[in-house]
């Protein structure tokens, strides 16, 4: 491939990332897809529709990613989530911080973007605070503390931490055979649970779940297949164009928010370039805004009180720190990471759920005290 061809490919990957972001934002706005809301609905009302939607998205992403593995198009080892160096404490603690923060901040990173598209100035503040906290945890003072503490608790695995690689290392067979089988079995178990509930048989549940899941699968295909070069024309090394750290990636919304702020602040620095994550963030904002305007649900929203402001500021900090520490958010680990069947993703997901439930209990306790 020539240099001109490479430049054209980068642009195509970025436009595809933007389109996937638009799809995600539009579906999430239309169906009220929200992982924080899913947990809150169960804890506060016993309502399972949004949780069923999340589970359908997980199942769809699992089926899609592992089908790509079975076809020999992608490998989990090329993702951030399936590295052989497993960080269980970082996954668990970071997930718990993120889960607690998303309740205080009225939604996770993806919901923050969707709410901005719907006119929420509160979420715009959370976006900025989350991005700054995430950047500090990636490269700043919090990052130094993270590397010197929780990241030291590591488990070196003989293969990648994804379940198919671990089973293959144990002699269960080739990864290309195990991955689609394991992904299908887990996805069918999730879908069976969904279909047992009346909320799981509603059209909106499947529209939101399948739409979000397909957006994640699309991200894997765009970066891992379409944007994959066996040899870079200049370095002759294997390359995944327009990605962070030269790894294939899909939708996630913590590090890309930090990267978006970094690009906006240092725009004149030509070393700062738009990647898959930044393009997808822009797409989510546009997609959610378009649906909000089309359905006449766009509303300007500000903080209700000083306490409301403080909660959202704290939520943004916790999500930024927790999301980077856990290596992902409710989308990045809870759907994108889980689709690779990585151990760390399941641990981070459990931490997010535990943190969210703890925050909801804390809010209920606060209300009881005030009463």
C-alpha cells in the first residue's frame, strides 16, 4: 500500500467510527439505553427492561466478535482486554469506583454523551471533569499512583486472558474452534434469561440491545479487519490504523473522552490526531442530538442545587479515575470487553455493578436521613 493509500484508509476508518458513533447515539437516545438506569430500575422499582436491553447488547457483541475470531478475521490478543497480564485488583476497584461515580453523575460515559446531545448542561460539566480525571489517571499524578499501587497486583497467564485462549492453552482445542462455541453458548444463556422475562420480549428492548451490540461488532470489524494492515508501508510492521496503541478497538467512552479534550486543547500540535475513539465520541453527540431534535425531546437542563452540582462533579472524577483503572466503562468493559470473553472484563463488570448498587443504597440512606 502506498502512503496515499494509507492516508485514504485512515480517513475511511475515521468516517466509519463516526458513523458507528452516530448509530450508537441515535439508538441510545431513542430507546433510553442506559446501564446506570438499568441497575437503578432494578434496585428501586424491580423493572428489568433496560437491564434486558444491556444483556441483549452483550449477547449480540459476543456472537459477532467470536464469529469474527472463528472466521480467522480477528484475534483477541490484538485487543487491550485480552492481554496475558491480568490486573484483577485494578479491574475490580476501578470498576467499583466507576459504578459509584456513574450513579452520582446521572449516567456512565456513554450516557453523558447522549444526555449532552439531548441538551443537558449538567452532563457537559461531567464530560469535562471525567475527561480531565481520566487524563490524570492515564498520564498524570493519579496515573503514577495507579501504576505504583493497584497495577502491581498482576497475574501472568500462559496465554491471553480471554477464555478461548486459556482453554486452548489447556489443550481444549484451537482458539478458532473454541471462540465461536464459547461465545454462542454464553450469548444464548443471556438471551434465554432475557426471553424468560416479559420486559425482554418488548420490541424496544431488542432495538436498543441489538443496535448497540451491532455498533460494537462494527467497531471490531472496522479496526480489526478493514483497518488492519499486515505491513505498514513505512515501518513494515503489522498495523491497526487510526487506533490507540496500535491495537484493534471498538466503542468505549473514558479514554476517548480524555483524548477528545486533549485534541481540542492542543489542536495546533500536529502530533495530536483524531483517532477511532475521538471520531466515535463526535458521532454519539451528533446521533443523540439528531434524535432528540427530531422527536422534540431536546431540553436544556442545568443543576438543581449545590448538592446536585457536587454529586455530578464527584461522579465525573470517580468515572474518570475508575474507568481508566478498570480499563473501561459500562460499554468499554461491560459490552466491548466482555465480547472478547476476557477475565478482566467480567471482573470489571462485577465491580461496576457492585459500585452502582452501593451508590444507590447510599442515595437512599441520604434521603431517609433528610426525611
